C-alpha cells in the first residue's frame, strides 16, 4: 500500500476536547477511526477513548497482515467498544451512560469498508467531488429527509446535536455499513466530527483537497472551520487519507508499507490525557487512574488470543 495520511483534533471554543482519532496500518491494511464523545465531566472523552482504542487494539491483533472479514471485524470491534462503555458506566454507578459517535474505515486489497453510528461523517472524494458519504443518525437528518428543513438549516437547528444512534446508549447502536468500495489512485477519504462538517460543506472540502498536498490542505480546513465557528466553536477533528495505487510516486510525505513484515502494525493513537489537544480538567492522578481503567476495560472486551 502507499498513501498519505493526516490526523488532527482541535479543542475549538470548548473547555474540553472530547473528540478522539486514530489510524493503524499493517503491510496490507489500513484502519482509521474517529469518535466524538458526549457526557458530563470527563466521561464523554473516556467513551470516545474507549471507542478508538478498542478498534485500534482489535486491528493490532487481527491484521496479519489483513483482517479475515472486514465487515465482521468492524461490527465486532464497534460492538465491543459499546459494551466497554456500558461496563464503565455500571462500575462507576453513573446515572446516565457516557456516549460517543463512531465512524471507522478499513482499507485492504484496494477496497474500502466503513461503518458508523451517530453524526460523525466519512466522505469519499474523487476528482474534487463527493462520490459517497455516511448518513447522519440524527434528528435533523430525519427532518431533512422529511422535507421539513433545508440543508442550510442543519447547523443552526436547535436539535442539531441530537443523535439517535451512538455507542454507550442503553439500546444497541444502529450501525450502518458501506458497500465494498474499490478505490482509485488519488481518492481521498475524510473522516470528521460535526465540528468540521457543520462549518464547511462537504463539496467545499472535496474541492479543497483535490490534487493538493494533504499535509498542508487538511490543517487549513480545520483552521478555516475554527475561525468560522468563533468563540463557540465545537471540538473539530479529522483523519484524511490520499490513496495511491502505485509505488512509483517518490513523494516524501507518502507512507509505503511495501517493506513491512506480515506481523508488523504501526499505530498513531494518543493515550488518554497525553495529548495537549485533548484538554481535560482531570488532575494528573485522575488521568493515571483513567488510563489504567481504560486499559483494564479494553482487555476485558478485547482479550488477547
């Protein structure tokens, strides 16, 4: 595989950053995940951390160098993340469970597979146009489909933050899966939270990322959205990959997995409380305790073979 990838999360105007992102790759497979936590105090960020870390560790365990069944992998890993959040809720005796959106994309054999719940989005962009995107599991999306509001009203509607499917809710999440989607050279896949897409229409992002240096264009998208959002800007995060079907391009920014061993997996995942972009009101001792608890919970639902 050969690709260029960029991920970043920004706090915006919020007191905490409850978004989480990760990507992992083996010689022949790539996983990208974004989660947008919801919940009081630090619980939303822990829900999001549990989601991305559960999927990352499942990939580290199963990508040898591909996963056996991509859609089954996504379904099982996301379900494990959901149950891990419920387990955390029960052990802490919380009145209401912390929750998180989740969108995850797996690429192998030049084919993309993705699944999501909530209103964090995935866009597949080709030649400056959107050729596929996820459908928000949100109240405003239902209103739009019923013709009761317009696309331009979504970002300001009072119900814009209400989702009907997410990880951590008492009912099982409604997961939506893509089709097997073959990729072409130059395709861009963008995963992002609503802090970005609510400020910047998808078609504008597709134009901005067409034929550009992804490592320069992606942070500019975040910067523009953050400025537009102003003092009340939501957390905003993205993971974007520019796909290449050849090893002939000598771009120094591209990642080539050609020389990786079958067992090798590279992961870009920030541990809870370790990234300044994920600001938390917790003390150092509370962060250490949360890290241990997250680790123990994930090991419970992601047992090693």
